[in-house]
């Protein structure tokens, strides 16, 4: 009996637990659904944000615009395609398509290899590209509605009439833009701040791109054009179903061959486009609803942003808490010290003494600094004085040397003159004199010039002797006569 009663009690407990869990889940289900809806609303883009991001591409031809929207959901493959295109700039599009076959990318990504300017913008501005893809995945219908509103706005501004290389048609109040020639696709460039006329969303200005290189604007209109891309591969495999507001695709294999299906929407085998998470290659989705739709185990970007904000807030709170706690601890510690030291009067005295000591220390430091500054000035002054005195001493020494230096006189070499010849003639005649005259002449010896005397004195003595000899010779001839 005891065993049966215990089993009955256990069964009753289990039934109560199951009932409680069922009631809890039924109560929490609407709450969780409402929370998911609020998160989805927070993650979704507004009408102004959609118009802002679609402004630079809303007037592209429909075929190219479908490829851009599909490829924007695979941003990592766009970056890889741009790298492949950058490494093989000189290769034609057919060989690029063959190389892209080995990469196993989405066909829309490979189709954009023929449009290098568009591929460059999508790979450079990755934030804009990822927002475009997330908005397209969240609500495809709202995205196509925003494109049509922008086209109607450009039509009201009379800008669509200037599209020379495009064929603009209106079917059931839907504006369709297609290439004028199916085999040649032109990519227009325009300023979204001008083409759409009055911009309705002042706080959300349109995304502006710099003009594409080598694009030329005709003398009239707002559109810039470059040479068209010749389609030699399977390019037309997606289109807009404007009435149902979704994208339609057909079988798009054998991308090397060109096939034009006419109207893709009504063609055989056309079906609605579906996103393939395999080509996402691990990139997180923006909203949790899209994440659960494609069974992605990676947390959404919104969730990661919320977690980062929460972590940042907790870190700042802990830092502020520790600061306030340390300040309070220091205050209490100081109060305890004051109580231990003695009465408040003693603490005041000690504080006054410490203040006085600080002033004394500051005065001493200032005095020491002034003294050091004075010593440096004195040293600099003495250096300048010594330099001045040394320069004066050098100048005076040089002047003294210049004064005491002996002057070198120019050496004069002796040249035999006509007086020398006359002197020799007089000497020959002197042998013919009388002995008395010879003795007189011997008694008066002539002073020979020294080597130290000047040349002027020697010349004067020579001239005197020559004159004397002439006079003697004259007297001797008179006596003979």
C-alpha cells in the first residue's frame, strides 16, 4: 500500500509540473512574440532610410538593379569578385566569367564582373552594401515600393526624358527602365541631389557618389554616360515582378552563353527568388527574424550591438563605482587618522604647520632657482668679457709684431758705369805723373767704401775721385806745354 501511495503522489506531482510548464509557455509565448516583433521593428529601415540608400541606383535598368539587390545579400563574395577583377584588368569579360566558374559564387555576383564601376562601389562601401542587402531580405515588397516612388519623383522632375540610352515605359502606373538595345547595357551616373527634384526627407540626404571615371555628360541633361557593356554571356535571368512586388528568376546555369528570354516574368520555369545562406559565407544578419528565417546559428548584428552596449555600460558603471568607493574610503581613512592624532584643534594646528612648511619649501626652492639663474648669468658675462679681452690682446700682439718686424730692402746689384771707365783711364795716366805728385797722392789715401755703407755714399766718392783725376791730368799736360 505504501508503494502504491508513493507512486500516486509522484504521478500527481508530474502532472502538476507539466500543467505548470504548459501554462508558463502559453503565457510567455505572446510576450516572446511581441519582443521579437519589437526587435524586428527596431531592426527594420524606415521609408526615409530606404530612399536614402536607393537614391544612387534606383534609375538603373531593371536587369542590372536585380543583380545588385541579389548580390548585396552576399557581401563577402562581392569583395572576392572585386579582387579577381582587379588582378585581371586586361582580360575580357568572357575569360573573367570562366575564371569565376571555379569560385562557385552566386550568378548575380559573377554577372557584375562585366560592370567594374558598379562592382567597385559595392565592394568599397561595404556598410551601404550590407544595409541594402539586409533591407532587401527583411521586406522585399517595401524595397520595390521605395524604388517606384523614387522613379515617380524623378519623372515629376522631368529627368527620365533625358535618358538617351534607356527605354522608359509605364505599365499599370509602374515605371520600367530597360536598355534600348538588349545586347548593350549602359550604366548611367547622376547626382541624386538634382535628379529627384525636391527631396522630401531633409534629415536623410541621398547617398552621393563621386562621378565615375571616363564618364561624359551631354550638353543637356543630368546624366553621365560611358561606353556600353556588350552582353556575350547569360545575363538576363532575373527581373522585377512589379505587380506582386518581388524578384523573379529563371534557370541560370551555363553562364558563358547569352540567352534572352524576352519577358522573364511570364516565361516558362520562372519562379520567385530565394536567398541562399550558403553564399552568405558566415556574415551575420541584421535582424533576429531574418536570422531565424534562414536558421543561422550566428547571432544577429543587432543582438551583438546590444550585447556590446550592455558590456560597455557595465564597465563604465564598475569604473564609476570603484572611483566613488575609493574616494569614500580615503575620506574615512583621513577622518580616522585625525581622530587618532587628537582633537580637532590639534588637527587644525598640524594642518597649519604643514601649510607653513609647504610655503617655506616653496620659498627655498624659488630662492635656490633664482641663485642658480644668477650664477648662470654671471658665468655667461665672464665668458663674454674673456672673449673680448682675448680678442683685444690678439689685436695688440699682431700690431706689435708688425712694428718690430725688419723691413727687407730690395737688393741692388752693382753695375759698372761710365765713371768706372773714366777712373781706369785716370789710373793709367797717373803712372805718367812726376814722383812728387805720386807721393802726394799716396800720402792722401782715399777711403774705400765699406760693405755696410749705403750705395749712395760709394757713388759720391767715386764721382769725386774721378773729378780729381781729371783735374790732375789737366795740370800735368799744362806743365809739359
